[in-house]
C-alpha cells in the first residue's frame, strides 16, 4: 500500500475527499473496493449519531449497525420498551450507545430534554426516525389504514399525525442545529413513498400521506436554510420493511415487506454515498423495497 495523506491506500485512482462516516477520508474508489477507512487510516475517528425513535424497527436496527461498526450513538426513545410488544431490545445492543429516555417528539418540551442530555456533544449525523402512521397505538393492526380512508378520516387523526411526523422533527431540529458539525454535518428525515404527491395514484391513508408530505417540505426548507452552515439535509423513504411500525411485523410480512436491515443499509448508503458534498442536499431518496437500490423519488 502507498501512503496518501492519512490513508494507506493501494488504489491508484484514490482521490481524497471528506466523508462523514470517518473523520479523515473514504473516497468513492475506496468505498467501491470495500476499503474500510477505520482500518486503513490511523487517524480515523468514529462519527457521532443522534437517532430518534430507537425502541424498535428501523431506529433500533440503525443503532445496532452503527454501534457494531464502532460509531458513537445517542439513541432517543420515549421509553426503552417497544410500544407494540413491550419488549426492551435496545438495552441489549452492544457498543458505544447512550440511551436517552423521555424523548417524545410530539411534546413541546422535547427540546429542553435533548439539550440537557446532549450538552457539549458535537453531532455528525442527526437522523429523524421517530414517526407514526396515525399518532396513536389505540388503533390496532390494519385498522390504522381503514380509519384513514375518505370520507371517514377524522380531524384528530390528522392532527396527531402532523404533530408527530412534521412538527416533531422541527422541534428536534430547532433544539439541536447549533450542535451539528458545521461544516460537514448531515441530517436525514425518514420519509415514505406515500409522501410523494407525484407518485400518489391510489389515494387513501390521508393522515400519514399528508403529514409525511409536509415533513418532506420541512426537509427541503431545512436543506436550503442549512446551506450556509454547510450541513447536508435529505429526506429518505426507507422502503416497505418488516417492523413494528404501523400494523406490525406479521401484517407487514403479508404485504411483502423486505427485511428491516435493507432499510438500514439504504439509509447509510444515502448518507455515505449521496451526501458527501453540498451538491447532494435537498434530494428525496427512496430505498427500493424490491432491490434495496437507491433511487431519486419524485416530490
């Protein structure tokens, strides 16, 4: 291997550029060749992630993946127990994980909770994962979709969904923007293909669709407003995966959902392959349910 900057790299095509996965380098040629900057660079340091909604599903899987590879993760939850099953799987995750309880994104006081728990922490990546189909667990199974059909969808369901899915990320973002690394920080908001206005060919699921479409507008506006700080921001639809989200795992499997880790790998793929420069900010990404590939999604 030849020494190039702080990286021992054998690739003649090596072109160093900043990467948010590791402080130092991880160029596209390295990534394509499977070179891990953690082992190749003696100066490489883990990144610091803050993730909301980590008691189950994609949030939990992101914590496992990131902690497993050596990153520092602050995992926020209302409670460690899964809201559907009551199981605490988060506490068993190995690695450098700090669990922050009492974080309810629908609570106006959530910013104070986060600022206190994360005082002095510089955040490399903030992932807004907490979300809900209808803002409550009172409605079970596939009934969560039935109650959102037209004309029976009710205003309270709409309000709850907006509070969690759109206003929730705004509350968190307002509290933590000043702690995100500038320049070079990254923000991802978990979206859905159902948020796409252009792709809506079936109607229905009003509260979820509308609240996530509003969240997409939030993400786009943040991408514009955070440009001056050189913080890259994108919404990412993780695809249809098996989790406790919505109607639960069994129902999701019947709907043809993919393994949850496919979403995790896709989200990290967007962060590490598509958001390395400010040219990548404000793009709506989709992780294909069928293939796991990353595709630009129409707004």
